[in-house]
C-alpha cells in the first residue's frame, strides 16, 4: 500500500502522536483523579475531556485561519493555540 500521497513527514507524525499522548494522558488523569463537570463562561457544564476537544477543534480553526491570512510558518499560530487552550481549560 503506497501512502506517499498522504505526505507523512516526521512533523505530521509528531502532531498526531501528541494528540494521542494528550488523549491517553487525559484518560489516565480522569481515571486516577475523577472530576465533576464545572460550569464555565459558556454556561454549560464541561469535563476536562470536553475542554480538550474544544481546544483541539479551536486550534485547528486558528491554524487554518492563520494559513489563510499569513501563510506559513505556523510558529506564531502555535503560540496563539497554546494561549487559546490555556483559556479554554481555565475559564470554559
């Protein structure tokens, strides 16, 4: 099976690997330290898994918007994504 059309590079592998590690880490964390949902600024209850999902989804849109407006490289977009994820986990 030829996967050359997919453009698998070490950066792509690192990206998907970090998402897998985040999901595994959140699973272990939620099993070891169960948390009840909290009410944030959006006025609905969210769990840490919900906030991780919102962070990943929002970061994808931030990166797509960055590419549309500024092009590559995405290092500054990564900084914006980290700030966004911190805010989601803190206040949502």
